[in-house]
């Protein structure tokens, strides 16, 4: 399997919550997940136009700097009535340096005249693993969490667009779910579990 001979993977993220979440998912594998900050690596500028491009950019940077396999993700919310916006620009939708609150407020404003039956959208996540010096082709997986954009915030947990994103199945917003509930259904939880599964496929060799 891909993991043969790999005992450490660098996680190209500076977000402590994400690092904990992903370390939990990989807990069953015999591999240590190390934060890029442990190597003094910072995130490069996200200049890609797709989630996959941005995830590859971050992971390649960390792999080159550390000399180890590196994993990264990129995510955002894709809203049907806005032709897919904010998409890869989710973190800076209201402008460079905008807060989560600024971005959410702009989304609510843009959605105010959209009728209830056209308020669908989804969180998308690309998760990738790349290898230093191209020892192996990159592994890329993508996942989506579908829901509806509410007109008002609900709940106090989560981050980003969680308070206005209603999960279709549970009818809770991302901000009303516990961390475990959200991980079980979220775009990021699904993507990293899929990546973890691919790494364990017996047919894949380094
Ligand atoms: P990142 O690329 O994973 O850091 O996420 C980019 C942006 O997408 C974040 O700043 C949030 O605005 C939004 N986002 C991604 N995942 C979530 C989520 O699970 N809940 C709410 N917002 C999210």
C-alpha cells in the first residue's frame, strides 16, 4: 500500500482545529501526523482557481520544504443561486483580510431575494497527499456536504459559514452540531476519511 515505508506525514495547515480533526481520522494508521509549523513552514499564497489546485499548492510547498510526504486540504462553500460563488474565495469573499463575519454577512445580503426553493449549496473539500521529489503521483480526493443557506444565523459552534448552513439530513446548522456530529457528515471529514481509505488500499504501491 502507499503507506509502506512512510512513518510521518506533514500536514500543510496552520489551523489547530483542523490538525486535531485530521489526526483523529488517521489515528488508526501507523503514521505520525506532524504540523508544518513544527518545521517552521508557513502557508504559500493560494493562487489556484480550484480547490484541488490550492490543496496541491499547499501540500507541494510543505513536501518540498520538509522532504517528507505532505497532506493538505482546501475548502469553501459553493452556492447554487450565486453560480458557485464564493467557492475558492470563501475565506476572502468580502475582500482581502475580511473576517468570517464579514464574509457571512455579504453572503446573506446577496441571498436575501433568493426564494426558499433555490437556496441550495454545498461545502466542498479537496484533500491531497503529495510526495517529495515526485516519488509517487499525488493522491487527490474530493467531497461535498450539501445543505441549504438560511436567512438568519442559528447556533454558536463551528466557524465560517456554519451558522447559516443547514444540513439537509439532520436539519441542524453546522453551528448547532457537536464537533463529532459535524465531522461525521462534513466535506472535510468525508474527504480525509476517503484519503485515509485510499492510503490503505492494498493495490497501491510506492
Ligand atoms: P480552508 O481553505 O479550508 O481554510 O477554508 C476556506 C474558507 O471556507 C473558510 O475560511 C470558511 O469561510 C469556509 N469554510 C470551509 N470549511 C468550512 C466549514 O466547515 N464551515 C464553515 N465554513 C467553512
